[in-house]
């Protein structure tokens, strides 16, 4: 399928600088796509540490099971990713394909198979021809270089219309470290612990245990606040690798004050990638920010916000540029979380539309209708219970979503 570039896409693709201890290469394996790269190899320097969070789907893919088991070792030498085939619901053959792919990669890189982390994305239920991956590995290794981040991000796309990449720097003590990240995702987006596929690499010298705590916190504030269609993927994988090539002071705890800036920057980068995923939602025409306050807890606020974000009625109203705030009231009520109907406050585009259980006094829909015609929609809700708050991101639901998914396997 040739899909038009999302109208919410960035005007220009970032060019990510090399990162010490990481090299990348992409190739066309022919697993599904013709005329484009669909296989990615990220080589990590010996001694690199890794952390990960994954889908909690009970029908998770074979690569997710492999990565979760391999994560116990805390070490990584490579990340191998294919697009076009999710290798999910493929039985024993699916795990065998992972073992064979990881084993072939490990043999070339002279490392343990458990140091090769594997991820797959694409159609569910189709056997993965691991032989096509193995055939590409020698050429992939020969093509490894430090400048391939944009090519890498493009190779893992499925129905994505643009490559998602981001970079940041942070200081740990007196040392400056870099973080580079790529992600893919467009549909089947409602992460549960992680997201679609996302890979972040830093040259910071940090152990796996510290990375794991930082990554879990970052996922909660970023990828787990993004939704396109309310469907959690079988393949959600978020990995954070540290090549440990920077000269920062050693730290043994995620709460070390010297990591404060790094944690903030990691969260920023993760949010950047998560927002890019939502802006590339299948058929999306509008990017929607939903901020909920006054909830019983932050977790309750997030669930309320997601109830609004995942409501087909809310999303289609936004697509139709209809300022139908009653659908937001409905979504708050169905969330299952505590809310005070007679204290509920809703604002769209900065204009209060509902207040104290009724339409706002003197409400004029004109500025709200104008806001609904824009590309970015802002919704704020106060449920009048407590101090819990959360922000989530979503997109509208257009006929384009139906067309893309109706033709996905064609």
C-alpha cells in the first residue's frame, strides 16, 4: 500500500548524529515488502547494557517472549528487527524462528544468542521465514555504520507514513551523553507497558538495573499515554540500550541526583517519539491532546483521559470538526473512575464549554468551532474529585483508518 504522508508529519526529518558504540544497517529481506528495506540490525559495543518493557497482551509474540527472557542477563550486542511479519500466534515455529535468527546473528557477531534482542512487526498469524533473515545477515554486518539512523527508522515501518526519530543530550556529572531513538507505529496503538516498537540507545555508562527503572518511568509518561485506536499490539517492545562509551561518573542507583537531567531528557525523548507515532495514526488528520485534572489519582486521571481518547464518538466528532462536547461528558461517565457530574468542567481550545453539570453560562460555540477546524485539538477536563492529573495524546478517526485496515493484507 502506498500511503500519503500524514498531514501531521514533521516538515523535515531529523538527521541523527553517530553515537559511540552503536552501528546500524538495513536491508530488504523480502519477508513481505518489495523495493524497500524491511530488516534492521543495530550492533552494540561489547559490554553494552539493556533494559526493556513489553506488551502485557496474553497473545504476545514469540520475539516478546524471547526478549523478556533475555533481559535477565542485562547485556546486549545487537537488536534485530523485521517489518511485515509480526511472528505472533505462530506456535513453536515462531519461537524457533526467533532462536534461529538470534543464533545466526550471534554467530557472526561472536556473542551469545541471548545478547541478540529480536523484534517483529506486521501481520499476525503468518509463519516467519527466518532463512530470509539469515541470508541477509552477512550483508547487513558489512554495511554497519554510525550514520544509519534515518534508514533504520524507515526499515521498521509498516503502515507508517514517515520515519520517527529523535535525539537529545544530557549531562551526568561533568560528562555529556547522547540519546538517539527510533520508533514505528501507526495503527493497533494503545500501549500497555510499552509501545509498538521503539529503540533508544545512549552512550551513557549505566548498568542494566538503573536503565530498567528509568525506562519504566519514562514509558508511563510517554508511550503509555499514546493511543490511536485503543488496540494493544501483540508485539509492543521498547528497548533502551547503553553502550557505556561515555566518560560519565559511575552511578549505582536510578535515584542518584547526578541522573536527574538524564531522566528528564529520556522522558522528553520518549514523549517526542510517542507523539510522532500518534501524529502518524492511520488516516489521522488531527492531533488531539487530552488533559484531565481533579481525579482521585494520577492513574484514575489517565484512565479517564484514555476513555475520552479511545471513544469512537469523540474521535469521529473531532474528524467532522463538530464541537459536540456531550460526547466528552459521555466518555468521562463510562470510564469507571470517580467523577462528580455537578463539578465537571470541560474546555476545548481554551474555551469553557461545560461547567457545574451544565453548559457553561453564555457559551458561544463560534471560537470552539474555529478551533475544531485546526490540525491540533486541545481538550481539558476537570472531574472535581481530587488532585490526580494526566495527559494523553490521540488522533481523530477518519474514513482513512477504515480504508487502510480494510486493505492491510491485500
